[in-house]
């Protein structure tokens, strides 16, 4: 087809029918139409090449040994706790209670930035408006804000947290109900040893972090 003898309006109609953009000069429109016409031939050649390569790969990797070695480097799912129905119900109840719990803030938290970043502390002072529980003051921590006792001390996932300082502390832990939390004072050398030991025992580390192992840490 001689596109040079056609008008710009006719070229744009052809482009619209082919689902191609209609912007640009006449030379751009002609080049775009010619590419669309040549594309099917090129795509058939590409499909033939791909099929040939797939046939070669199937012949080379007939066994599953290759894929078993590669899958070892992929991400593994984190361990899940084995919970009974009562514990699951207790965790759901605690989650619902937390949604109704107010935010506890320190006295004068709105005035000093350093106080807004710290945790709760009981208000003191004879003239403390928060201690007297006056209006428009932050809520006080009270006994009534406590959560269900059956889920007390459990991680949101349902594991019982066990604080660990060295790899020897992992012995005797149950991977189905207990999870590991490494103390913040543990260095990278002991932390990497705890990671390896926990992986061998099938224990989940709740505060696992990436460690760049260099030198004798490898």
C-alpha cells in the first residue's frame, strides 16, 4: 500500500483502526503504519526462536535436581504457631479490646517534644489537671484497661516470647508454641550464631535482622 499518496486524515483513520497513536507528522504516521505491517512477520520469527530454545531447555533439564538446588535460595515462610481454639479466641478478643483502648500520653506531652516521644508515666503534683482527671486531658492508665488474661504475654502471632542472650538458651524450646526474641545488647557475632541455631531447631526469631557477615562471621 502506498501511504505517501494518502492524506494525513486517511493515515490517522488507519492508525485508529489498528489501535495505534495518531500523534506526530505525516512521516511519523507512515513509519508507524509500516512498523505495524512488518510486526506480524517479526513476531512469528521470534515465536519460532522461543519454541526452539524451550525445546533445548527441556532436554537439558529433564531431571528435578537442578530446580531443587535453586529453590534452596528462595525465601521460606515464617513459622506459624500451633494454637487451640481457646487461644485463637483469646487473641481475637484482645485485638478487639486494643481498638477501644485510648492512647496514654505523658503529662505536658503537647508542650515539650521530648515528652511526646516517651512512654507513659504517672502524673504527679497537687495541681496536676491530668492527675485530677479533668476534661480535655489524656486518659489515665487504670485497671479497667487490662486485656484478657488468657492472651497476656503472647505475641500478636500467638507465640510465647522467650528472651535469648546466647545460642545455648534455645535448647529445650518448643517451636510450635514459643518464639525467640534476641536481647538488644547482643552483638552481631552472637546474633548470627543464634540465627543459625534457631534455623536448625525450626524456631522463629521475632526480631531477626539482616547481618552483613564479614571475615570470621561467615
